[in-house]
């Protein structure tokens, strides 16, 4: 797992070059958004249980068939696994946010997910919707707890990346 700075430096190191104007600008942007990323990550960490619970509640209100016999969240065991997965998505989104890039999502969350969900017969639609709900809740939490975020789009990146990656996998 690498942060944005490590990725930038690795890119230059592999070519044996010094940082140029573009590399320095990328690093400046990373530091410019650091306080926002820290604040949002702190809000997520401090409210993770509430966020996960609300995401599950909203998902199951929208798609109650998931809780009925034959649904992917039917039985207490499956429901608990779904809650665990929602927590994973939120936690890894926060890691990606603080690192300033999505490598951790590929390395620790998304690689192999297609095969896992395929083998279990888990449909991707409700998962993508859950990620969208998580993003909506995080945006709401950030707005209610801190109106000093200067880069309002920064917290969309991780959630959108997860959603897009899962959608592209055509599970």
C-alpha cells in the first residue's frame, strides 16, 4: 500500500528523473488537501458504526427482497456478513482517502472480489447501491459536522472508484 507521494516518487525513480513541475504540483495538491482528508477520515472513523447501520437500513428499505427467503441477506448469518462487508467498504474507502490514492482499494479490497462474489452468487447491483449510500451518508455527516472542508469533491473519489470498479466487473 502506497500513498500519493510514494506513487509520484516511484514514477520518477523508475525513470531516473528528478521531480519536474508536474510532479511537484501533484505533491502540492496532496498537501493542499491533507487537512480535508484528515477531517473526513476522522468523521468516518468516529461514526463508522452509525454509518454502516444507516447504510444497511437504507439499502434494505429500498430493496427489501434481499431480506426475504432466497435473498442474499436472508438469515442472520448472511445479514451479518453483509454488515461486515459494508464496514469493509467504508474502512477501505477511508484508507484510500487518507492515502490520497486508490491503490489500497485495488490491493486490499477489489482484487479477487469478482471471483468471490461470482462463486457465492452475490449480485453486484445491491453492492454498488450500498457504496452509493455510504457516499451519501458520509457527505451528510461531513456537512453536519464540519463546514470548513474546502475540497467538497475529495471524498467522492474513493467511493466512486469502488462503485465503478465493481460495475465494470459485470459480476
